[in-house]
């Protein structure tokens, strides 16, 4: 694997199907390679759609948890913070944005939820299977709240969760375009479409962090697999697509590494060490 010789100072890494494999585990080779990069002074930053609580396990494994000098880009760029929880930047969806998206979900008959810093909320009394699954994966409690009760809850993102074929159909529906008028919506997994405040994505979040750290884009490597990773892939001097990445990610990347089952993150980082 050949890459342009660049002085990389920061590596931004997506979580699901990138940092971790299908079992949601960091392999020993990936862990050791990240440790080697950090030993050379390279910042390793988790860039994810999850909240801080949803990646704490991995931060501990990588020995960057609960630190004032280590960082994550969370909620697809809506939050930039230290791993000890200190906020550097945050953007919320408005209550009106939430109402528009929630109404669209009802018209499309799609499962839907909103997320703040600590909890998942659904206005469906019968909490759906996908919401329960997501709650377990990201380590966040889930609660029923009426639309009216959501008025004073600071929402970082909203999610349409359903069978992939139903989300595929929704993406070609005029109501999807209407949803995108109030929120920037990207596919994060086959069963998830996630919306955050307009002009918010992993790329803008990473840019905020890099400005804070005085690191230029050309000194950044990013690694990802899904549509919500495209912005940070394009931002970085070296944007890396996982072998299991969707086609649109591969098209904008500088290089393609192994898939998440075969230490793709490790192979990409080894190429610049």
C-alpha cells in the first residue's frame, strides 16, 4: 500500500465497521498499531455518530479515556469534546427541526428517535426493535417522550431506523428532500439514517478540533466506511476508505485499506509510520 509521504499529526477514525469488526471488537493488531502511532506523538481521535458514552469502552482500551488532552468528534460532528467530557463545540437541532423530522417519520411509517447527550427518546409508545438494538450498542438508556415533552430537550441528532430496503426507498422520496432542508442527513449503517444540524458533519467537527490543536488538514489522516465519513475523508490530507466501505467513500479516498475483519485500520496506519 503506497501513500504520499506526509507528516501525519492526527488520525481520525470512525468506529463501527472501521475501528471495530462485526463483533464490535478492536483486534489486537489494530490496538497495537494505534499504540505505536501514539508513541510517535500522533493524536488518535475517534470520529463517530455515537455519544461519548457509546465509545467509552473503546477509549479505555486505547488508553485515551477521561483525558483533558485527548478528544472525540461525536454525534457526526455535532459535538467536539475532550474524552473527560469537556466540550469544545456543540450544535443542536431545534425543536422545530425535530417536529418536522418526527412528522416525516410518521408519514413514511419509519421508526424514529432523538438523542441528547445522555439518552435516546422516542415518541412511539411501542419502542421499536431497532431503537432497542441501538440503545444497547451505544450504551444509552431509551425513554418514551411525547412530542410536547421534547420541547426543552437539547437534541444533538435524530435517527430514522428501519430495514435497509425501507430506508433506501425513503432516500428517493420527496419527503427525504424535505427532511434534508432542516437537517443534514447521512447513512451511517444500512439500518440508520442520522440527521444533525445543518452544515454539521464529521469534517466540520474535525476542522474545529484541528484548529484548536493548530494542525493543518494536510497533516491529518482519516479512516472510514460509510457516507457520514465522506466529509472527513475529503477534509484530510490522506483519506482512507476501508475495504468494506461503500462505493461513494472509496471514490473520494486517497487509498483503500483492508476491511474491518482484516485489520484495515492497522494496515492504513502502518503505511504512514
